[in-house]
């Protein structure tokens, strides 16, 4: 998230005039990041769409569009279409299972 934040064109490299201005900018950024920005790691939907379940229908429709496009112009496709399956679960910092050490 920080990398996305600092490479936004409107990122204030010269700083903020006030603490309130910084808070307002951060609030706008978080809203954009969660509600507008399409995330490649979750098949180009927003975190809000995942949270509300709207991503399921969106991804089903995308899969249909891709299948129709491939049927119409198979010469444009060298492999199968993108996997548009919805993720079962998402986490910002997923917990990894501990593995046993063999000493």
C-alpha cells in the first residue's frame, strides 16, 4: 500500500501545510485505494467489492466476456483465458502455518 501511495501523481512530495491537510489527503487516498483502485492480486476488483461480495458477479461476467472473445477470435489467444475465479478468503497479512523443524 505504501508503494502505491508514494507513487500516486498527487502525492505531496513537499509535505503538507497542516496536520488537517495530511489527514484529508490520507482519507481520500484510503477511499480511492479501497473503493476505486483495481488490485491485480485480487483479479482486478476493489477490496470493497471483495468485502461486499460484489466481486463474485463481476468476475463471472468477466469470465463470460473472455470466453466469448476467445471463441470469436481464437487466433488472438495462445493460451487459456485468465483465471477469473473469486478468491476464497483474503487477508492483508495472512497467517502462515508453522512448519516443524527437523533437527
